[in-house]
């Protein structure tokens, strides 16, 4: 998969950019706050419909464009892949005039090959894997960070999962509102039946998808981590769903305190049945508290090394190694799933690694069709890599110089 052409208008500090991207590694270098990261952010946004750095679309619009009556930002790309010879995707972020004079709400308009589409249809048109220094949150951050990681990874490749996620979020909001009304004696508990069925069905799809993803990631991450640690450490992924489904094997329940057995895949039907049973058991408590107490909105993922939780007992170096193993496993998984290399985005990651891990990372990504890396220090990269990379110097939202690869 490759991005052939990228077009930006009023996006971050890019007033206007039209650029053709060559194959292979592209090294974006220059001082801080010049637009290196923003270029990667634009590609990630086209792939996932969200920014990895902010939850506010308003922040994506160029400062000067906000002076316009109708401020907007536009991102567009032409992509070639094994599935499509040429595909054009476009997103326009603009102020929603129907939001009211006091509203800061912005809306997205999506076009695929010139045809208006839903935002959900954008996801998966471009497949990306992004490496960030902030990826340490996969070990040290809140559970929501790890759920977000699983959701973004799966939504890029599994339309059914993405639709179930959108449905689950809507149903959860409606069910919580109903529970609050029942708690306030403004509605009857009998009204929960429909919403229980809906949340169990969509939630079961999420749990089954996450279980399958983590099982496949663990095999790859364990091997990579063994290589990175010199065989001294064993990496394991622990999936703890927000309720306790169990898979039976010869009468033995495979769910334990440490999590759902990744190697005994459960069907969405079995999960939904158990989900409904648990909802019935705790209905009184949920009504008393006016909220949904169980479900994939409370799922947790933990990285374990030699049986110890990295988030609780691992050193900073161990955390970096664990995250790097997981992200490289994600890269392999994405390649295997879509049948080609995704676009790789590495934002200032090399500077966070020692020379050995940096060389390992560059070797792992060297076969990809397209890799974009940012750095303020191009000299930290080995000369062998620099000779194969296209180098663009970025300054004030412009590419001010370009150097073609030597090799």
C-alpha cells in the first residue's frame, strides 16, 4: 500500500501542500514545530478519522484559516494498493453552522473517489501503523488508552467490528440514560429488555474481536520480545473483559483471575448469552447506581513479562521493549491481515531508542512499501539507512529541500 499524492489545505501549519510521495522510506527532518508531525497526523487522520494527538478537530484547522467566515481544513490523498489501482479519499473539516452561535462543533465531510460517504466508510481505505513516544501509555496509561488501541487496530481491517463499536457506544448511552430514569422512578425496569439484547449483541462482537486480535498479536509479540531481550524475558498479553465470560474445555472453565484464555476463542453467541445472564444478575445494582456496570467499555489489556505486570513492576526500559514488541507485532499482523504492507508512520521514535533497538526497528520496517519518519536529528540514523531514504527538510509548513536516496 502506498500514498501516491497528498494534498493539505489549512491543516495545522500547512496553508497549502501538494506533494507526490516516493516509495520506500521518507525522512522528514527539521526543527521542532515546523510541520513534520502534522504531515504524519494528516495521513493518520485519513486512515482512522481521528487525530492521535487531540480529540478536538478545531485544533487541526490552520490558525489563520480561523479568521475566515467558514473556517475549514482539507486533507486528500491518492492511494494505490493490492485492492485498488488508484483510490482517492478526502476529508473536509468545517464549522457546523447548525451548531448554534455558541457552539464550537466541527463536522467532517468525507468523499471516496469523489462520492460523498459516511465517516465510517473512510476507515480502512488507508491502513496505517503508527509508532509514537506516547505509545508507552499502552503499559503505563489508563485502560481507556489500551481499549482505544484495540479499537483503532481492529476498525482498520474489520468492518463488522467497527459497526458493532459504533452501535455499542450508542446503545450504552441510551441504556445508561434509561437506568438513570429507572433509578429516579421515571421509567420501568421492564424497558431494559430491548437495550439488554442490543448491548449484549454488539458487546459480544467486541469481546470476540479483541480476544482474536490479542491471541494473534501475542504469538508475534512474544517472538519479537524474545529477540529484543536476548531470550531473557517472556512477554504475555492478558485480556480482562469488563465482565467474566468463560469458555469450557472438558468441563474446565478457562477464565481465571488473570484473564480470558486467548487460546480458546469464544463465539459472539456464547459471549452474548453470558453477558445477558450477568446483566440479569446485577440489574438491581445497576438501577441503584444508574449506570451500566459491566461490558467491553471496562475491558483491560495488560502486558506481562516473566509473569509480572509491566505497568506495575517493569522498569522504563522494559516498558519500552514491551511496547516496541507489541507495535512490531501489530505491523506484522496488519500485513498478514490485509495481504500487503500498511503505510508506516514513525514520529520521533528513533530518538527514544538505544542504537541496538533503533537498528532492530529500522531492519524490521525496511521491507515496507512506504515509511515516513520524523526527526530533529537525522545524524542518529545509520548511513546505510540514510542512503536508501528520501530526505525532506520541513520548515514553516513547507518542504524547503529534498534529497533523493543514494542507494
